[in-house]
């Protein structure tokens, strides 16, 4: 997991010499999605180290997944909000 985070950081932030096979991130929205995914993966690692319940780890991983799905256009930020609010019952 740490290797993935380091690789995303290295390639995404262009810390190494650019190669044709490398990925160049030129959109601030894409950078933000990648940053959000990285932060949530780090939270998942910290949650695991803290020996908290698996539900907390799953929540962090789901948030990272949503950031990556937003990056590739599978879901939009509005879809995430609609999903969150659909789970709450607001009083009448």
C-alpha cells in the first residue's frame, strides 16, 4: 500500500524524469482526486495500525475508491452527496 502511495506521488507530482510511459496530471481536478484518494488510503493504513473496527477501514477505502471513480468519470461529486443523504431520514 505504501509503495502505491509513493508511486502515485512520484509520478503524479512529476518528481522523476518524465518518460513516455509515465502519467502526467495536468488538471487540478485530477490532482485533487488523486490527493483525496491518497489521504484516504493513508487514513485506512492508520486505522488498521490503530486496530479500529473493520467498518472504519472500509469507510476510508470506500472514500479513496470514490475519489478514483470521480477521477475517471464513473461518479460525480453530486452522486456521492446524493448517496450520503439518501441514508438519512430527515424529520417531518
